[in-house]
C-alpha cells in the first residue's frame, strides 16, 4: 500500500508516522506543503493520502524558503 502523509507540524507528523506504521506496517511518504503534495500526487498513485487541512503553500523542504500563505 502506497501512503502519502501531508503534514507540516513535526510533532503531528511524528505521531501520524507511528500510527501509519502500526496499522500498515511501513512508513508513509512525507511532504510538508501544498506544492510538494500536488507534485507527488501528479507523479504517483497513492492508495491513501492523509492530508493536513491547514497547510502553507510551500513547506520547509521547498526550494523557495518563503513559507507562503495557508491554503
């Protein structure tokens, strides 16, 4: 099963990773912003996407370090 976790807050992300590993037996792919999530979804087929509903446009891992605005 291919899982994508979209979460920008580290403490929440860590808890969700633990939950996903416990239930599905392996960690999810992780992104932390809207732009990264859209690119991943365009290029991959996921069985499950766990989505933070209050994300900034660009996450900390984005090339553009300006976080952008909440989506």
